[in-house]
């Protein structure tokens, strides 16, 4: 009854033109329950009947019928999902491959007689042309055929040559024999009866770990190799060698290999498509080098009013996310945006990149004013990110809502994606709108295509991934991932900004809807979906800190995926190739809202505290260090890893901590400089801070006159912003 009365009050407010502005914890039941199971594109009961029929044929040794049934299910699967283990789903096609690989020799012989002729052609052409597409075709469509292991070996070699050792190792792992139970626990089909030399395969796996820089893993693999294959010899690295001796020598040398040349660019959120990056240099923030007025990049005062409106302690959730703007740096430029404008500045001076104005894209003032007045009762906050690749900038612009109640949404312009040609001094290449969908956030780009998360409102919010041609903006494909209820429960509008992660040619998506997914960049095929234990109850008037994880894409590092979902108190590590959960933290990290990245064998996360989480094989998921112990950090934005330090912004200072030991190295006081905390970026020794209304560069101090002049010049060149 309380819920019914609350909804009556809500709709009364809407009909009187005061949508979302009259909600108080007393007028609507603020408790929510997310008890419904997540919706996936699962195979239906008819498939279950077909699989049971195949089992019966196998039991009766009717191999022709068993093979025909499984192949029919594969052909009619339409990439639907099937459960493997607890909470994990793989394409039905792959599950049928597992069933075919588990057939006894007589059944395999029947299957191979049917698929080997075509698989042989694909394999031979793939090897001759060094074509990974043809080799993947063998693996995807006829792994249990006679050429599946040969295709995996050759595909791994190509991936290693392409600089993707984690993918190469994942290919070679599937050659080695596995029991049915092991296969199902891993969630990936493996080749059933290889005649390849297992020592040669395992030696390549050790080699991949060394080249990847995973020396701890390589040491474990090498020790196992020496037990299983003492004295084994074969070809490796272009010559005949004793595997163990050659690998031991290479591993010793790897410890002294020079670091790759540092790249100063920071072209997307978190510095890289894999969402983990350490800036190569420390900052030298002696004084204000320059500052640039952005107007007000998001309605900070309104959002703070919202926070108290919900009865939420501002320092607990909303301020932990900080200001909206997350700048990027490419070459001599630094770029920053809000929901309607994109600015391009010279990094050295903070002056416009071209001409008299720094604005290179503007959605218009009226559009922004429309949504700024109706934020009351909105869950979430605006976030602004960008991606730059090959001289082109991609950004999500327009209003920030992704899940407004359909019956009550104000008449607003929709969100859009824009592509800007930086080589053409900000020329607009294309602009696309997704109605009736919403773009979740800024896309990623691999040079050919851009990939973006999308959302569609329904009784359960739907998460999708879409691909657009990078040159034309034409849509290539769109894939449904999952659907689930959210705390807003279709009563209140929501702002989300979910970003994709790109690692070793695979897209990863933390939906914050009880699911993490992996997709191929070609055709968007879902590789796996993994569910995690979701927190299904809560109170909008007392939101738990983990709901403040508003910018929390997966972090991909050397075949492992780190995820901090907004609907869970924990942080998870998953195997990137199967979706299997490797480990999870306890709920003590629920205040961690940002995963800054991986440094050494530690994952660094920040919230009320800074957490160093052990990612080593021996102590996975253990909290190594916490700072400060009392949870008193007044976080005000996203920090950054740079050099050997962790830079953590508070409201009036920046803390600089040792990446390895968590020792406090320095406190950068901001208040004496007239600067507030914000989202951080380190570039060319400067510490850039994006606040609610400014972009400030701290570096070698300018003279007072020069500093004042540059500030005034920058402000004169910035278009005046409308009052929020």
C-alpha cells in the first residue's frame, strides 16, 4: 500500500508540471528490491529437449543421430546462450562443440568425416595466407574436427607475432587434453585428442608468459614443464633447443629487459582502451602554469541539492565521483568537454588550439538549459569522456539521461555521438542519434570501427553494444547483452555512463546490471556472459557507497579482467577468455569507486580510502595496503597513476602516494592556489585538474603578471556560459 500511495504522489507531481521536484523520502517508499533474475538471450526449452535427445543417442551409440542432432542445434542456435557452470553462459554453438569434443572415438570419427574436408581447406589457406580469420573459422565451426589443434597452434603463432601473447597462450591452452569436468569449469571447449607434442605446446605457453611480462606465471609454468617434460627438445625461436634451458635463459634475461618507450599521450578515459595506464612521468606542480574557464561543466549545485534530497551523505557517494569532465591529451593538445561543448587547448599554454576560440564543437545553449532545471530526483550524475585515435575525436554529447521514465521524460534533445577531425581543426565528420535508445558513454575506436555501449528503457533496463563505421558513422551491428531492474525501477530518471574496454581484440562490458560480457569486434558475437553476486536490496535515501561507481569500466591486464560493479560491494577478477571468476575481494572495499589501474602485481582502487589489491598468483584478491586506515579521505574526483606515484584528489589538496609501498610522499595544497580538487591528468610534468568550472595546469610557476595575463586571456576567449 505504501508503494501504491508513493506512486500516486509521484504521478501527481508529474501532472502538475513538477516532475521529480517534489519527491521526498516521506512521499515515496525509498526502499528497492532487485529480486528478478537478469534477462539474457538464452536458448529455450526446445533446445534442452534436443540436447537430451542427443544424450540418448550417445548412450545408445547411435553416432550418426547424435552428431546430426548436435550439428542441427549449432546451425539453429542464432548465437543464443547456454549455461556453463554457476552464473556463466557461452554461445550454444560453443557448448555443442564441447559436447562433440566429448564424444568417444567412434562418434568423433563420424563427426570428422562430415566436417574435415571444409576444415582442411580453411586451415591450409589460413596457414598459407597467414590469415587469422580462416584459422578462427576452423576453431569456431569445427574445433573437434581433425584440424582443430593444428589451427589453434597456428593461430597462437600469429597472435604472438602480432604482439598479443595473452591471446596466443589462450589458444595453446585449448590444445591440451582436459576432462569433461575441467572443460565445463573453464567454460571453453578444448581439443579432445591432439597428436601434437605436448612439450612443444607447453613451451610456447611459457614463452607467451615471458613475452607478456608475467614472470611469476612463467616461473610456475616452467617448473611444471620441467616436471612433465625433462630434457624435451624441439624448435623454438627459430632453432632446435632444449626447451627448459632455453626458456630459463630467456626468463633470466627478461628481468633486465628495458621498459618500452614511454608514450605521453592519454587519448581516452583511464589512458588506454584497456582502461589501465601509468603516465610515464611524475608531475612537478610548483605553481599555476595556466587555468582555463569552462563555465560550469555540470550543474554542481543542483546535484549537491539532489544528494541531500535523497538523504545521502554527499561525501559518501556523489562527491566521490567528482566533477564531470575527464580531459584527454594527444600530442601538443589537451581536450576537455561537457555535455554540449568540446574545447581544444594547447597543453603548453592553455590557449586555444586554433584561432580565437577554444570551442571546437557546440551543441547549443538551449539544449543544455532544458535538462539542467529538472535534475531533482535523478539517480546518477553527468559524466563527460572522449576518445581520440588517428587524429579523430569521438564523444557522446547531448543530455545525460540514459534511463528516464518513458511516460514522464521531459521534451529534450537526445544524446548523440560526434566524430571531430582534429587535423581539420575541429571539422565535424559525422553526428548520429540513437532514438529510442541512449548512448551510455563515449565509444572506443580500433581504427576501422567505433564501439559504444547503449541502453534502452523498459520494465527492465536493457544493455546493448553497438558498432559504427569510424569513417562514416554508419551502424554495422548492435547486440543485446542483458536486461535487469535498477534502483530507479522506472520511477526516477537515471544517468549512467558505462564505457567499454578493449583488450587484445576483444570488447569487455561491465553492464552494472548483474552481468559482465565479452564480445568479438567482428560481427559483435558474444563470447561469454558472466553473472556476479548482485546486491539486490537497498534504500534510495541511504544509498550504499558502491552505488557511487558511476565510471567503472572493466580493467583488462594480461588476460585478466578486473571489475568493480556498481551493484556489488566487491571487486572481482575474471579470466578474460572464459568469464570464469578467479577471485573476489570482501565487502570491505564497497567504498572504492575508481579502479585506477594495475601497477606491478597490484590493482589500485580509490574511494574513501586507497586500496592496493594483490593480483599476484599466490595472494590474489588480498588487500595489501590501505590508506588512510580511518576512511577519512574526502575524495573529489578520479586520481591517476604516474611515474612511481598514485595521485589522489581531495576537495582542497592532492595526495601523492608511493605506488608500491603506499607511503605518503607529498601533499599538494590547492586552497592557497585558489584551486579545488577534481579529475586528474599528468602530462609533460604538469598536473591537470578538471574541476566543475575550470581546467587548471599546475607546473613550473609562472610570474604573477604572466599568470594573470594568461588567465585573463583564456577567460576572454571562452564563450560565456548560460546560467544553470
